[in-house]
C-alpha cells in the first residue's frame, strides 16, 4: 500500500467544521453510541441465555445485534473523538482498515437481514415444513454464508481502492473512510473503478432487496386466506423487520447504487445506516416483541435474585 501512494495520512473533514455544531454532535453521537452497544449486547446475552428464544428468528437476531455492535464501532468511536480535536487525521493503513471494516460488517448485515426475511417467509407460508427446512444446521450455514459474502465484498472494495495512487490532496469530505470519497482523491482516472464499485455494491444490494420484496409478496399472498387474527400475528412479527430494512437499505441504496456526486448528501445519509439503524434495531425488536421483553425480565429477575442471595 505504501508503494502505491505517497500520502501517509488523510484528514477527515467530518460532519461539520463549525465548533459549536461539533460540540452538540459530540454529546449527541456519544449518547447514541452508549445506547447502541449495551442495547445490542443485551439482546445477544438475552437470546443466548434464554431457552425460550431458541427459534431461527432469534438465532438470526442475535447475530444481527452482534454485527450492529461491530458495525457501529467501526465508525462511531473515531467520529466521536474527532469532534473534540482540530486535526482529524487518520493514517493511510488505518483508513484502509476502516474501509474494510465498514463494508465487511455492512454487507454482512445486509445478508443477515435478507436471511431473516426468508426465515419469516418460510414460517408464515410453509408453517408445517418450517422445522424441517430451517434446522439449526441450515441456519448456521446461512450465517456463515453471510459472513463469507460480506468478507468477499469488502475484499473487492478494499483491493480496488488500495491499487489507486494517492499523491496529492488528502482531505476526505466525510467522517469515515469510504470508497467514493477516496476515489475523488486518487491522482488518476477512476471512472472504470467507480463503475466496478457501483456494480459490485449494486448487485448485492439489488439482489438482496429483490429477495426481501419477493419474501414479503409471498407472505402477503399467503395471508389472503388467513383470519384477521392471523394477519395481525404475521404482520406484528414482520413489522419490526420491515422497519429495520427501510432504515438500513434506503440510505445504502441511495449511496452505493450510483456514482457519488454530492458527498455532503452522502455523509448525511450515511449517519442513518452507520449510527441510527444500529441504535434503533434493538429498540425496534424489543419494543414490538413480547417474547424478547419477557426473556429480558426473567434475565433481570435471575440477576437480581442471585445478587440478593449473595447478600
């Protein structure tokens, strides 16, 4: 990487250069991050420790929460720290590592959300075959496939970027290292690389979005013969997932399915899928799910009971 570039570090311009705005952002995003990590960690612990939450839906939810912790941690700590310093620098190697992490965990989350939609489709459309189709072994391979798919996507994005020469400007108009801002800094024609990047991201996002849409089309069709009670139960289990998908997929599709021309809009939209979505995911799934809330209450009761026993 060092041979391909004379730039040893980059300067992140962040969300704003206004000192007052930066102080407000520091408090706000620190608060968001302090909710994101404990809330997602609580879901992971709850699913692992509860015998009732042993269905594939909660198996995938556990991994989604784990990915959310990793994904938000790839950008949020650096962004929060940069609000307090004047020179928001990041080394070349650190920048590439952040780029890899963002695309690795981001793409893995896309695949897991897609798998969760497929799981709900099988549960509602083929309930009698659900236990035979969605075994723990099958679910395990789906999660492994999500991680491998995210890794392969990230490797492609990272290798394409590291092959470019960076010899001049080193100011990144973003709050983290991403492909589009780096392409604009390369001292060579990046049109072909930009097309490959968009096609790579676009194919993954579009294909996963197509699977998501088709899954919910099949669900809606199968619900035609259901009673109003069946409708309510099915939609309540799918409602949380649909909300998360909109929050995550919408901004991702806006940014990565077109050549970037306005970085100001891009970094504003990126806040939704790097900070807001990982924070809201556990809240959405717990507030709308009685089983998860019940398991959390039992976990808390056991913790309080054990502490009282010690006393």
